[in-house]
C-alpha cells in the first residue's frame, strides 16, 4: 500500500449469480437468471447480470443496484462469493469482478427486462446456454458454494415459500445437492434440527393427498445461521 | 458489463493476513504478521502486508508477489478471503482490497524486512497494536474464517511441523478456537478422523516425558480437504 497510485489499474465490476427455485408449479429445477447482452463483446450472448462498480458505492450496493437495474429484483438474500481476476477474462481490457450469489424464491418475483439488457430469463442450471466471459466458471463456483453451505447453514430455506411441505424441502435439497435423498432419513434429520416446525395447515388445491405445511422457527434459524450447524444428509 | 469503461474506477489492492503458529519454543500463541508502514497515511503504524494489483498479474500472483517483497515469505498456503470495499476505507481515495489469508508454520520461516517496509514482525493475535485502514476488520474476518474452517476442513494442519505430538495439535486447535478442549475427547475424535497417523518416533530433547510423534496421512488429508468433513470439537 505504499506508493503505487500512479500505476494503471484494472477495471472493477460485480456479477451476480441469482439462483431461483420454483416449488409451486411442478417446475422444481434449480434455476439461474441470465441476461442477454445487447452490446459487444458476446453481443446476443447470455451472461450473469452485473456491471461496473462506481467510485462512490460499496461493492454490496453495486451488486444490489445492478440487480435492480437489469432484472428488477430487490430485497433478496445476497452474499459475496469470490473475486475473479484472471488476466484475460475480458477481451476488452483487464477487468476484475467481485462475484455475488443470491437466492430467490420464484413465487412472487417477476423479472423485468431493463433497457440495459435485451432480455432477462431463468434457465435451469442443468441446461444452460453458452455463457459470456468466465461466467460459467463463476456459476460453477457459486453452485459449489451453495451445495457446501446447505450442509452447515440453513441457507437453502431462502428458496422456499413461507409455508412448505417436507416434500418441497426435500426436493430443494435434492436439486441443490444433485442427488436423491432417502425420504424417511431426510425427514428425521430435518425435524431433529428444530428449525422446521409443523403448522396446523395443509396444502390446498392439490390433486394428490394434501400434505402438512411447515414453517421455519425464525429464532432457531437466526441462531443456527450465525453459529453454523452440521446437517449431514 | 455494457458501456461503462469511461467511468472513474476504484484502485485495487491485495492484503494478506498471515497466521503463524510456533509449536517449538513454548510460544504457542496464534500470531499474525504485520508491516510497519514507512509512508503516509498511517506512517509508522502497523498494517497487513499488501499492495496494488498490477494490470498484467492475477490476484493470487499479486498476493504472492507482495508477500515475497514485503516479508520474504514464499510457497505458503494462501487462500482468498473476502473483498473489502467500504467507500472511505482509505483516506486517500477509493481503494477496494481483495484480502487473502495464509497459514505458516513458523518453524523454518524467517521474515526479512524489505525495503518497502520499515519493519515486519509477528504479533500475537490476542495482543495487537492499532492497525491502519480497516485492517483490524480484515484480520477479524480472517480469524473467524480460520475458526470456521478447522471444523470442516483439515486446514489447521498447515500450521504444524511434519511430525507433531497430539498435545501440539490440541494446542493448535485451542489457540485457533480460543477455548480449552478436553484432552481425551479431542484425541479420540482426531484419531477417528484417520488423518493423523502414529509414527514410530518420539519427541527428542524435551524436559518432560517424551511423547509419541504423529504425522498426516496425506491421501486422507487431500480427500478430506476436497470433500470437507465434520470435526465437532
């Protein structure tokens, strides 16, 4: 930090991996939101939402601003992921990007394509188009982080509606972890965690037998989010 | 990522929190390496080693270069921690810093004060001088990360010599976690992990009764580092 302010400096951006989970309409894939670029390089290609960090805003503020501008998403769970600085990751010039990841329950969130972007859309993580820049790598790191975190923080719960069935919760974990889980074992472990509490309600308007709805115990949730836990599934 | 290259851009630095553990001479505190600044701001104050990212180098390379230049430390375990971007964190201008943390076994590592820095020295984490910039906050986040990581990755082992006693290993964990651990329980859990293997050697030249030396099973270590584990202590 001594005397190098006169050096040429890399440009600084933020990029956001927004994961979405839709438990409502049978579309239970883990999704990610992409923006179709309207400018070169990669014109017409798909990319993570993001943009340049302004001199007067924090990194978190830049991520929230870009997300709102490009997708209309506001007030969502956002966490810094990792900073990517490969020298040739942007063909135009040296650009370092601070990546974030966000979790969204798709119920009740609309995406509005902004003037900045030709198009914004959700894609299943398992079936993505080719991504611009190193965005596939960033997405892979975010997915890996999500898989790791659900094992020691109750983070995945952000992706469910307020009231949910244990089937929905199990499916969420299966989608994030990308493997099938044993139903009885899963339920036993989840309920032992004391985050998930039974409600008096059951599902409405479903073709199958209506299942019990559960909700989170917010206090236990906050405590475990802070101190971490072991959820071996 | 569209059309903002003409904007003013923050400066970009790296800063490195180097943790050191000396199990050899009874000095078993967790230490951190600081550099005494020889330029304003905070002239004469203590700070983390670090400096500006050059346009032609990766972030990891910048961290390794600054560490070598300012401290002489090379070939050590280094991991990206978090990127700090508070708007006023540097009084001169907007500077965003990508923080790293490193783990060093102090046995066999000398620090050489470089021309860049008036002085480089190890300080006990529990007894630090006032730090320049937001470096205390960065150090706190690094310490918290280290405490978290030793619970699900065998990361702390980087801080021990090749051959070590279970007493040294327990003390390392006590120092990182900042609490006393039950000896019998700790040994049972460590040996159950199958990372730590008994050798045929015992301590030499010690005043107390010589204890058995252990070493790591490198293969188990690499596998567990990759997949993570739960080490509830």
